[in-house]
C-alpha cells in the first residue's frame, strides 16, 4: 500500500498500537486522541485536530509523515477506510472467532478477565494501596475525575466511598473537573482515573489541583504517562485495549479491582465507622420507598 509519497505505509490501526518509529510526547498525545476519538479523525481539519489534542499544527504534519503519509488528507482517507472495514468485526478481543459457540467465547472471556486481574495484582507496588487509603481517609474532601469509561468508574467510586462516610464527589465533565481542581487546596485528595494517562483534560485538572496543594492519586495502566508523572501516588493496573476495544470489560474490571481494593483497605482501617455510615445511608434510602 503506497501512502502517496513513494513510501510504503502499513495499517494505520496497527501503527497506532505499535508505531514503527519512536513516538515523541506530542506523538503519544495524538495517538491517544486518535484511539479514543476514531470517528472524528476522518472529518477533522489539521487546525481542529491540533487544537483538540493540544499540539501545534506542524506536529500533526510531522506525525502523519512519520506514519508514512505525504499529507493529513491521505492519512484520513486510509484511516476512514480501515476504520469502516474493521469496526464491525474487530471490536471484540483477539482470539475470539465469529463462528464459535457462545460458551467457548465465554470461557475465553473468563480466561482473559482472570489474566487481567492476576497481572494487575502482581504489578501492584508494595504499600501503594495502604498509602492511597490513608490519603483518602485524611482528606477533608475527595474528588474523583475521569472521562469516558474512566468517568463512569470515577462516579461509581465517589458513590461507593461516600456511603462509608468519606466526603467524596466526582466529575466526568472537563469543565467541571478543572473548576473543582481550581477550588482545591491542601485538604483535598484528587483522584484521576485514566487508562492511557494521556487525556489532556484530565492532565490539566490534575495539574491545577496539584498546584493548589491537593494530594494527587492516579489510577492508570501507563505508569510512565504524563498524567502519572504529575501524581503523588500512582496505582497501576494491567489492561490492554486496542483502538476498537475502547471501554473493554477487562480494563473496567482492572479499574474496579483497584478501587475496590482501596475501598476494602479503608473499611478494614475504620470498620465500625464504615459499617455505621453504611447502615445510616441504607436506612435513609429505605425510608424513601
């Protein structure tokens, strides 16, 4: 497949997973954006793409040339063709056949989920759960943030921790999260959930919160990502998803496992208070029926 400049270009989707070049920090931001917003790429101008990602237009031009294309337009044409071709048959885990029985698929999914959780458990640094639990218990206010599927995890976590008496709130809105960050102080523990650790809005919110004195915790699969580098505490998990598997259950399970592990540690630390808070909130809800 010729890209239009005499250079042979491979699959764009494959390149986004495993670039044939060493990506710069700006390249990684572009890759993360393309993987999380694939429908937008074919209709984006170079100016719009640069603005959304937070890079210069010249960076976008250099990136598509590294990918083997003479221009963004040529890149978008092939991207659109590949995405259209594969979106209906590559949204599930590799190794699952389209004509296999459902129970065979079920066994493969169970094995994949177990593998994700097992590797996540093995990758946890000693003491990181205890440190995170302590920071949450000492906070006057806890703010969980995330976008997309990670935003759902942030909202669920805030609800879960609130019910055991911790002053928790959440945001999955980019404007709201930076405003919450702007009003943070040393009494706040700011928790960001991000699979890639490359989401610009979440990075900016964490940067603002940290500058205002908040303690920052990042839950991510990329412990060397820009987001992780801003954190006081990084709680890593192991979970892989391709461009078309965004929001995969295995990644959600890894995030839930981490959050539940921290939650359980807090319940262990403050068993009586947690039980009493859970009892009181349960009774309050029951009275609404």
